[in-house]
């Protein structure tokens, strides 16, 4: 994996862009089965996804889209969201660059249309969708603004976007020196030095694009979308040096408590979840 700045604008078709996407695809190809069942898991990861899904579906229901409206799920993964949308009478198209993921979606939701594709360049007609959703995908992308522009392009004027992002200033990351964003640069420099010296193995992992909620919302506006509302989510998965500090059940209980406080608008906490959701609309 080449050195790159997550969220940088890499030239489309460039070697760097291709390598980053290939790394992401290989990871999801190898983990497709897990994504088919993650929403049923009682782990903290499953718990947060269930909570996120419930909020997304609450927003979708609130839009009162007529049956037969068109919805696009970008990076559909295991197809749980696509299935729930199809059950609401929407025509759903699920896009994913990983064949194994589309296979899991096909098994779950036969009525969902499948497209093998990449969010950076959607081969779909412009202005056709009433609703576009993308959960857990933008943070993986080498050029997120291109995908956000693509999502806007395929929406009809007045169409809705529900999108999630990864928060650099989350409680979890601030409390763990391994993830703390304020020591990211020296931490990476040290790691690189240790790698060059052969003391640590090369890190070929996926680096996430993790703007704060406000930075992310500015990007949406720059892409021609108007923010309607947002929500910060995910407080319980606390780690020390990347390792969980509590048993799963305790993390779920902690998550419930802190999320409840954050939802009351507690200063700082209200924006300190590991992720956020944004509902936006395509401005004319
Ligand atoms: C974290 S999973 C999220 C799955 C699903 N949206 C969910 O929330 O359960 C990320 C998904 O994005 C897909 N993905 C990765 N790169 C993508 C890209 N460039 N365009 C569209 N989807 C992509 C992956 O294959 C994977 O299915």
C-alpha cells in the first residue's frame, strides 16, 4: 500500500488510487461472510450498527417517499440496509466493488438490483434516484469528494442523501494513545522508522478518512448538498493501545449510557461518537 493522505484527491486511474482501492477490495472480499451477519451480532460493533440502522430507517420513514421510489445503497456490504429499504416498497439498487459482498446481498434480498461498481465513478444515469445512502464507505475511499459528487449527480433535484463518516475527534480515539489524532504525525513517523529498521512489520492496513463532523458537512456543502440534520454515534468501544478495555457486554452498557447523555446534547460528548450520520438534500 503506498503512502497516501486519506481523503486526498488522487488522479482517477492513478497507480496510487488503484492500489488503495485494491487493498480495500481485498479486505472486504476476505471478510464478506462476517458482513452478512454483523447486524445480528451482540458485540459492541453489532450493537452500534443496529442502532445506526434504526436511526437511518427512522429518517427514511420520515421522508415519506412513495412506494416505487428509487434508492441507491452505495457500498451495500451484507445487504441489511438494502433489504430493509426493499421491504418498505422502494426500488433498491445496491452498488459494491466486491463480488462476494454482492453475493451476500443477493442471498438476503432477491428483489434488490445489484451493480458491481465503484463509488468514485458510478456508471449510473444522472438525476434518477430519490434517495442515496452510503454507510461505512466514505471513510474507506481515496477520494471521498468524488464519491460524494457522484452521489449528488445520481440524485434527482430535491433527492435525499444519508451518509456516514468516521470522526477523528471521537472519545475512543482521544482516550487511546494508539489512535489519538494529536500524536498521529509523530506516531506514524516513529512507526515508519521502526519499519525501515526492520523492527516492525510494514503496515499495509487501510487508513480511514476521518474528518470531524463539521469538516464533513463543509465537504457536503461544497459538493452541492444542503445538510438537514446529523447525529453522532458510537461511544462504548473504548480501547487502550488498540485493545478493548472492557468485556463486550460492559461496552454495550457503557455505550447505551453515554449515547443517552450525548443525545441530550451534552457539550463535547454530543459530537464525540466514533461515527456520525448526516441527512442532506440535493439543492437545486
Ligand atoms: C464497512 S462496509 C459497510 C457495508 C454496509 N454499507 C453497512 O454499513 O453495513 C464497506 C463496504 O463498502 C464497500 N466499498 C469499498 N470501496 C468502495 C468503493 N470505492 N465504492 C463503493 N463501495 C465500496 C466494501 O466492499 C464494503 O461492502
